[in-house]
C-alpha cells in the first residue's frame, strides 16, 4: 500500500514539475488562462489521488471559465462513467464531441457508454461518425456492422460491410460476417454465394472454409461438409476444428478405414487438448460397437496420448483397462504401475494393479502389493480381501482367515465386498476343516456362507459351494438340495460344475436314478474332470452297475493318475 502511494505521489510531483515549467515559460497567458490551467491541473492532481469528488468540482470550475473547451467535459464524462452515472456522462461527452467533432477519443467513450446501456442504435450512429474520420479503418466498419446486428437491422449491417468493400477492398472477415447475416435472414443462396466468392478470392482462408462447412452441416449435407474439412486439413494438418468435425461426421456414418485415419490424426494433433482426447477415447472404451471397431488401434491411440501427455495418469490407466479386457495381464499391470507413479494415492488404481497379479496367479506379488496398499490405506477393507484371497490360493488358510477377519473391521455398507470376504472365509474354514476334521471349522465355514448369502442371496457360486460342502459331509442335505436347485435356476446357461453338485447331492440323498440323469447332462454340457467321472462311477455303483461304475472311475484315473484313493476303489470293486 505504501509503495502504491509513493508511486502515485512521484507521478504527481513529476506532473507539477512540468506544469510549473510550462507556466514559467509561457508569459503570454492572461489571468483567466492561468486560472483555468491552474484549476485544470488541480483537477488532474485530485484525479490521480482518487479524490474524484474534488476532481469533479475543479473540472466543473474549468467548464465555467471556458465553456467551449472540450477537455474538461471529457474528463467529467469519464468520472461520471466510472461512477455509473451513464446519463450525465453521455451528456458531457456529447458536449465535448460537439465542440471537437473530429476527436475520436470522445467518440470511443461515447460508444462505450451507449454499449453499456444497450443503446445499439446510438452506438451504430457513433461508429458512422468515426468512419467519417477514418474511412479506411476495417475495425470501425466491422464494429459498426455488429452494432446494427445487435439492434436487429440486418440491412444496415450489410450496407456497412458493402461500403467497406467499395471504399477499401475485400476482406475475409467481412465475407464471413456477411455470410452470417444472410444465414440469419435465411437467405441461404446468398450465403453460399458470398462464401464461394470469398473463397475464390481467399482460397486458403480457414475462416471462410469453416463457415462453408458449417453451412453444409446445418443443411445435413455431411459429405460436402467433410470434403471442405478435408481441404482445411490439407492447408493446416493440425486444424482442430476440421479434424474433430471430420471425425464426428465419419463416426456417425458407416465406419470405414477413413474413420480410423482421421481418429489417429485427431489423437496425434498437438492442437486438440488433452481433455477432448480423454472424452473421445473414453466414449470408445465404454461403447461396445465403438470398441470392437477400433479394437486393434487402441494401443496406438493411447501410446500416442502418453507420448504427448506423459504426466497424465488417465491414459496409462485406461490403456491398462484395455489390456486387462484383452487378457494381457502383464501389460495391464505394467501400465497400472506407471499410472501409480503419477497418482500414488489412487486406491482404485492400486486395486486394479493388485488384481492383475491375482489374474496372473502371482499370489506372492499380490500379497506384497496388498501389504504396500494397506500401509497407504489402512482403513480400506478391499486390500485385506485381496491379501486374504491371495493367501487362500497359497494354501495359507490360517493366514487368510486372520487377514480377512481383520479386513471385516473396515468394511461398512459394501455388500459386494462383504459377500466375497465371507465367501472366501467359508472356503478357507472348509479347507482347515479338511486338514484336521474339526467340526468347529465346519461350523465357522457354514456361518461364513450364511453371512455371504445374507448379503447376496442369489449368488450362484456361493449357493453351489455351500451346497457341495454340505453334501461332502452328508449334513443338511435338504438345505443343500434347495440351494443347488436355486443355483441352477439362477444360471443363464448350463454349468457342468453346478450340475455335478446337484447330482452329488441327489446321490447323498440316495436318489440314484435322478442323480444319474443329472450327471449325464453334466457330461453332455462339457463336464469332463476327474471328479465328475468319479461321481458318475459312484452313482452307477449306487444303482448296482459295478462294471459301468469301474469304467467311469478308470476315466477319472486317466485324468488323475496319482489318485491312490481312486485306485483303491477300482481295485476293491474288481475283486469283490
């Protein structure tokens, strides 16, 4: 604040110094002249000090002394304008203009005042006055025409532009504005004619070519519009308007190789901003038809953006999503990693990054990365789930149980996550029960499945697993039957694994005839694992068909030659 005051004071001292020199040198000034000058300079001093009230008072004294001197009127008008006293400001600046009609600064201020009051008619007349002073100034013609357009007088606007062409010559901005006026008048023939004339004179005018292309789009003549945009791209290969318009036109027509070529130009162009490219690529990724068409070009498109915007995590992340969709999990993980270097605090990217290790069956890495994520996000239950799931696949069931139970402390109102955590707990407790035949673990497994189903009662995989594990133990078989029947009814297509469970539950219920029907369907629909053939043999044995049972067990043994229990079962049946 002190610096500003010193600067202002220095200006005043310089001003007063020069005025004192002026007075000293001009001895021809009479008393009234000196009084006027002294009063005017005092007004200027008060204005510099932002004391507009005193400045206004002194300027008014100047007007009384010399009512035919325009400067004081002009300064009064500026102060009144600054204080939003538009009506009086117009009066004073008009007086200055009457006294000195060829002073364009008076007219500029008058135009500002009329424009602020939306008095376009008076503004246009003032521009006409300026044109009398400077008849070759293109900006005056242009602004005058705009004022007429604002007041809705299209004819006068056109006349003003035509006057420019007569007095000065042709200009592409004038052609462009005339075309817009004809468009407003819905005189499309004249619009096209004026644009074609302008393009003939200025063949490389991007402005006029864009106007013509927009006209064709307005008339739904997209092929003609695209041909014009192609000309623009030849003149300026990185013209963002032409590239984007061509891409939009081709995208909405039958997709061809031209669509891919223009999209690559859009993506490669440094003149099209990053946000627009994000929008285009995101739209492609979320629309199945678009994604299928550009599928093979996706890596190029994203790599091009990465080279232009290496600090943007968006392109790394979405490219990783694409590689994940394409089951290229190593590439997906690599790009998620690069995205994390730019956005280390994104829990979403961390989740996807860890999930890629799970999909690669790289459970050690998934555990390591989950621990890193837990350090960053200790209250986020999803990372405990990924770690616990990885430990389950590592057959570290006790560790998995501990990790998953820790994660439950941080999961609130997330039904999906609660479902999968309890499902994995159910699987882990079952495996622990298999290791030491503990009924306690079986009970905890059942409780976990029940909780999982309370959050997701129509989850077919939980229904299947819970039903199967009950059937293995021979417990709650009616519940097991109800669950697997519900599971199969929810499935949209035949699932051999579900059918095998159903057949096994029926076997445990000693309904061998129905069990045989279901296991046959299971095999018909592609079930061919060792356990399915073993179950088939057990069902046939239940029906008393020993030889047929042995045949199925032998098929199972071919798929699992180290299964000693199965070998013993075949040996015993053959020798009984």
